[in-house]
């Protein structure tokens, strides 16, 4: 993708969006609860990843960047902070440790395999990775819809 935006501008915009979105998440949690924010967040993340994949494949860099920014806002309004909060509310100490450990193992696996996948696909076909991630996030949405319970204003 031929892009003339400096990386520092994109990085700064991402940082500002993260801070604003996490701050908004803390306020929205009070009014809407965990499940509602997670469902909306996963829905928006799935759409933005699918858009990112499409825009990457048809070489529309500014729309691809917009999709990334939308994804980050949706993530920071939902899964980013909520995963740790929700797990702490529903899991016991040992289970929380297992959940955290498995989370970081999967982060390691993904971060070490994606560069190899990109190298084998070629950068011009990276959009297929984002389409796959969008589909997986959509499946995650369905799983959350079926299995996630609201914990707002509830005790153990």
C-alpha cells in the first residue's frame, strides 16, 4: 500500500484513541454493564477487521487505517480492559492464573507465527489474514452472546 502518512502521526493517533476509549469504557461500564459492551465491541471489531482485510486487498490505504483505528477503539471499549475485569469477577485465584498464563501463551504463538505467514503469503495478500481474524472475531461474538453472563451489580 502506497501511503504518505508518517508513522509517528499514526502512532500518536493510536495512543490518543486508546486513552480516550479506555476512559470512556470505565464510564460506560457503569451504565451498560460488561456483556453489552463486550457484544458491541466484538461486533465492531469483527466489522472493522473484515473492512481492513477488504481495504488491504483492494489497496485503499486510508480506509485500511480508518479500519485499524475503529478496531482499536472497539477493542479498548470492550475486550482490552474487560477481559481482565470479567475474569477477576468470575474466576478464582488459580483459574485466573491459568487464564492469564494461557492468554500470554496464545499472544506469543500468534506474534511469532504471523510474520512467517505474512512472508509466505506476501504483503500484497495480507488482507486475507485480516479477513480470517474478522471471521474468528465474529465467532467470538457468537460465543459471547451464548455463554457470557452479566456480572454488573452482582456478587459472587
